[in-house]
C-alpha cells in the first residue's frame, strides 16, 4: 500500500511538471481537461476570481468580508458574489464552447497578476482573453477579449451577470449614460444574502476600441431572475483583429452603506479611466509588491513554485484594511472563509517580513475584535481576552458545534499575541505597541494567568485542551499550548517595560511555572498522555520555531528525529514538513531540509497550475496556510532570518547542495536585501 501511494505521488508530480512549464513567472497549461482541473485564482486582496476550464468563463467570484449564516454548521460562511465576468461569444452564429474550439491553452502571469486563455475556432478565428482583479481598485475587475479573423466573420458577444444559488431576491437593472464624449452601458444586479443580512451588488460595462460615436449598438436581454446580459454584434474582415473590454465592480453592504449606487459609480469610474490606464496602474501596483521577492539560483521549478506561493499570499491580502486571511484565501469557500491560527502562525510571519504594511491589516483584524474576545473569556470563566478558534466578521466563536476545536483549542489566543509582538519587533513602532499591541498582549496574558491551574511550583498546568496536533483532543499540558502561553506572558512583561508600564508580576510567576513535559528518552512530550501515537501536524517542533522555547541544538535535533517519524503519509497538512525543513536548515543539514521542503508541497499539487491542496493527494486548493509555512522555510530557514526584539537579523543556516544562492529582497520596513550563497 505504501509503495503504491508513493508511485501515485511520483506520477502526479511528473504530470504536473510536464503540464506547468518551467518559467519563473508564468504557469502555462497546454492541455485543459475539465474532469481534472483545479482553477487558479486572480485576486487583489478583496476580490478573487477563480479560473474555469471553459473558454471565456470564470468559475466563481469571492468577495472578502462577506459572511452570512447559511449552509455548513449554523455559523457564518463566506458567500460567492455575482459572477460578473462570464462572456458568451458566437462566430457566424455558432457558439464558442470547450467542445467547439481547438488549441486551447491557459496561462497565469504571476508577475502581473494576469490570467489569459487562447484558442482557435475552426478555421475562422483565433481568440485570446485576459482578466485581472485590479490591484489599485479593490472592488474592480477587467477582462480583455481579442478576436483575430482568419476569414470574414460576424460575431455576437455578450457580457453576463449571474447570481450564485445562495443569493435571493435578485434584482436586475440596465442603464445607459450618454454624454457628448462617451456612452456607458451599465449591466447591474443586486441580491440579498441568504438571511437578508447583506446586500450584494455587481455592475459591469463594455469599453470599446472604436472612437466615440462608432461603437457597436448594445442590447439588453433578461433571461431569468438570476441572469441577464448585454450584447453587441460586429463584422470583422479577414486578417483584422477586434478587441473589446469589460470592466466591472463587486461590492456589498459589508463594505459600503450604499452598495448598489457605489457599484455603478465605481464601474463608471473604471470605464472612463480606460483600459490602458487601468492595466498600467494595476501593473505598477504589482511591481511594487514584487520588490519583496525570494530568488533561488539553481532550481528553476522551485523558483516558479515559490513565486506562486508568494503570488497567492499577496493576492489574498492587502494593506489599508482590517481583513484577515482564511486557510484558502480568496480561492473559494473552503473552511467557510474563517480565520484560524493559520493566519498568525503560518501566513502572517511571511507577510510581516516582506510587506509589514499588509501584515498590519491582519493584526488590525484581531485588534478590532478584542472586545469580542474578552466576552468569550468571560463566558468561559476566564479573565482577559480569549480569541475564538474560528473567527469571521464579528469576532465571536464561529466553529461548528460538532468540532471540539471551538471550545478547547485555546492556543489561538497565544498565537494572536505572538503576531502582535512580532509586528512590534519588525516595525519597532512604539506608538502602535502602546495603542494596539499592548491591549492585545496584556489582555491575552491575563487570560493565561487565569487559565492555568496552580498545582505547586513548576506545575501551573493547562488542562483539557485540543493540541496544535488536533488529533490530540481534551489532553493536559500540551507542549505547544503551554509554551505559547509562556511566551505570551513573557512578551507582555517585556512590552510593559518598553512602554514604562508596571507589568502584572503574576505574569512572570505563571510563565516560570508552566511545565514542558518530556518522555523517558528525553524527547519533549507532546502532552501528558502522549505515548508515540501518529500526529496530524507539527506541535512539539514549534517550540524551537517560532516560539524559541527550545533552543539547544541537540534537543531540537532529538525532537525532530522523533516526531518526523510520527507524521503519516496522508491526511496531514503541508506546513508540518515546512517546519521540519526550516529547523534542519538552521541545524546545518541542507539536504534533509531540502527533502522536507519538497515533501511539504510537491505531493499536494493539483493540475494544471500546480495549485497546493491541504494534504498529500488532496483536492481542496488553494491552501494558503501551507504556502505561508513553506515561505517561512525559505525566509527563516534557508535564509536564516530571525525576528528579534531589536528587529530582523540573519543567522546561520544551510542551503541544499543544488541551490547556488538564495536572495531575499525588500525585507522589513527598510526593504533590505539578504543573500545566502552556497558554501564550497
């Protein structure tokens, strides 16, 4: 069985390697198989557009921050927004579809966050299309379509707005705005979320390439309540090409008090900005993002994969908001769009190192929900603030009741505090620390001081928790939970000193008496009743990084060698092996680090764009949590970067033998460059 699984994984990797061309910025799929297709996302931190195997179509549109009570678990779930970029095209009366085209290929340009497709339609035309989630306009999207005529042809093209099934009370509108210098056709839809809590709105418009007055005549058609369209006709002569553009907006009452009018206003704004200006601003925004990059010399496939991971982390977040990232980002409705420790422990550190301004949005999300966390602690009989295991828009607990993680996976509170402390360490922003960091750190420290059970010196125990290894439920003295609480208490004490505030002396007392258990062989014990069982994910090894509670290299090595044998081949998330890679690199074992670096994600890839699933052989991409862990293995592992109370430093680490060098650009507020070269 084991051999068969390994052969399956090797075959999977080979197929993905063949399909995805080894270009550091572009992933191209030459063969589109709709029965084995996992879309890739174009997003701007607010709007995610997921690709479809059908030409001129997108699978779905995800709008950040839109939650309502429906579906799974009687909790708030992500909602798909209107699909506002689907296009219908017919040539000489024959409709274009996946079954009627030839030479169909798709490509993601990660450098410019641009998704493209191209195909031939019989012997009549070649068609290319590209779409963007515009980085500089958070609620706006754009699609370009070009038809190259091989013969004289007549086309009919339609832009469609369609409501997903979960929305209700759909209303459709069509308006024309005529000015002496422009005609604007507005296709608009609104609908209520499943309970009526939110109003979701979308609008789009054509931008034509003809000069004003020569544009095609646009006709509106109402198909049913859930779909309507606007269309036009055009004759194209042999050898000529014709291009038109669709711009659109998706927004909800979670983002604006008047989403219907705002959707149309933003679409009009985009229309009159024009296609060229919109794309230029978008490219400039991404050029600025890519000033922070990771460059591997000597491993072109790893370079492409790392660019893909960075691309997705950048796509799923943005500065200037109070939004956080769910495990699947804006790639779909996975995990209901909820926010877990996946953000603070796995994605936040990578963004903090490369784009502190984006990391600010993620920690602002938690700060704005601090009062909800305090109420959660009160309800459970504790003091301070207790952050929920799953969080959505309000910050209350959103874990479905059948999952024990909600009431018991308490380490999330220390994870939030660690992110707050690390934000200060990287930015050295004492004003932020006083106004926002300190409230988080002090309230979470108060939680742990009330959470421990004081059973004598060295035995301030934390009982009855779900461990970071979630297969260990309702256990006592979990290694990660205890160590994270200890770090939380000590960081709060240090923050008080920095701010000239008198720290609660009980915090240091509690921190000094929380036990970290060991097995008889000297290995750090995962929890009080752990006796060598398989583990779902990294737990004990996190005490070396990011917690820095275990610092002795021999102990780190001993814990690694023990727990790496306890991770099954299936059913475990990608970031576990990323931590193994990070720690082995720091210990100077570049080859073992490289083994776990590859094992962290290669078996998790899905065609045709090498998108990462949560587990080996899994089918639920895109797993941004795993990407965050793997990026950390490069930054803090192979790259040797370390977050300290005085900022970022570089420490010793080891590269794999096949990597000539590793260059990390745009690090921290000062946008420094760090370089690691292969030692002879």
